[in-house]
């Protein structure tokens, strides 16, 4: 009896782990395979045999590197393949002395720097740093 099968692959450099499930979420296959052509072809055959003529959808977490051979073999076998990128880590990394940034210094707020104007508190006249109050 044909059935829809989903196969998820956790790809690595030397080994991959594949889990195949059916439409009800029941595990049909869980296997670790070496990253070589013979082992990967056997995996593809085992998963497609579970589908018994039905559709197989493959999902993989890498799109290059160690997964390149598996991707090539799945495409050659005309299998449906999805790339699912890994989720970003939500755990913040601890700060270390190497990554810590110093707190920036706050510039002084004195209005008497060159180019800044100040108001005399005695006579309300505008002064610059080079002038003095006339009163």
C-alpha cells in the first residue's frame, strides 16, 4: 500500500542520520549512514521502499559540504528535496574579556567649549568661551 513518507536527514561530514516517518508521524526508519555512495544509495532505497510507490519528501539541514554527495544522489534519483536551515541559537553567549566592549566615555556637557554658546546667569547675555560677561 503506497503512503507518503517524510525523511529528515541530519547531515555531517563523515556520517548522516536519517529518520523517516509516515503521515501519522510513526517512525518507519531511523538509521545512521556513512557519507559514501553505496551506503547513501542503500538508504535512499530503504526509504523509498517504505513509501511503497508513494511520494517521499526529503529534508536536509545542509545545502553543501558534507551533504553534497547525498544531495547529488537524491537529485539523480528524482526525489523531492527540501533544505531546512538550522534555527539560530537563542542562548546568548557569555561575555568574555576578548569580546567585551568598553563603555564609551560620555562627552562633557559644558557649554563653554569652542563653538558653543552660554548664557550669563547675571545678565542673560550670550557669551562664547572667549568672551566674558559685561556686567
